[in-house]
């Protein structure tokens, strides 16, 4: 019987922990502002992140936000959906570092 290999467990840096907190806070705010929407475009969510992290006392560029989100997405345990419009693609890495294009993120937590 073959045993599935696991991705190596890597410790998060303080900066990564801050990014994750910023992404989660942004999603919570969007979910509260859009209670009837099940999904939001990833680019719309990422556009709000700089304003949210400013409340934490730090600033970031849009390119930094997208890179960090793509790299840390698997740590968020969120549901993403693919789309057809290549202009809206955001590449999200899985826990093995494989990147795929996605367009939507589920706003509401799974029960």
C-alpha cells in the first residue's frame, strides 16, 4: 500500500502571520458588507487589503498583496472557484507549491 507524502511543514514568519490576519479581516468585512453574496472576485477582495492592513499600522503595494495571497492561500483554508476570464485570474499555490488560476473566493464560512 502506497503512503501519500505530505508537504513539509514550514513555520510562518511574523510577516506571513500578519498577511493572513489581514486577509481574514478583509474577508470578514466583505462578508458583513455583502451578506447576500456567496462569492466575491479575488481581485475585489485583494483591492481592499491595503486599507485593512493600514489599520494594523503597515502599508503594502498591490503587487505584494497578490504575491502574498497566492503564496499563503493554502494556509487560509478557503474555497476558491475557477473562472473563464483570464484578466481576472489570480494564481493560488497549493500546499505543494503548485499554482493554478482562480477567480472567485467564497465569502461565507463553511458551517
